[in-house]
C-alpha cells in the first residue's frame, strides 16, 4: 500500500514540474532560466518548450 502511495506522489510531483515548465515557457522565460527555477535538467525543459511557437514582433 505504501509503495502505491509513493508512486502516486512521484507522479504528481513530476506532473507539477512539467506544468510549471509549460507556464514559465508561455510566460516567455528563457530555457536556462526555467531550468534554474524548476531545478531539472535542460533536456527535460527543451523537450517541453520546443513545442511552443515563437511569437514574432
């Protein structure tokens, strides 16, 4: 039972980190800034943020 609860907590933590990366990416922060805030590796940030379209001026 405790193992299932720990797995759910880890899944929730990872989902919240991904959502934070999405929100920071939409806010226009640079990838290295997002990496520093969320404290994850750059590959994870890049994997998520690369799907956003750049807004032209």
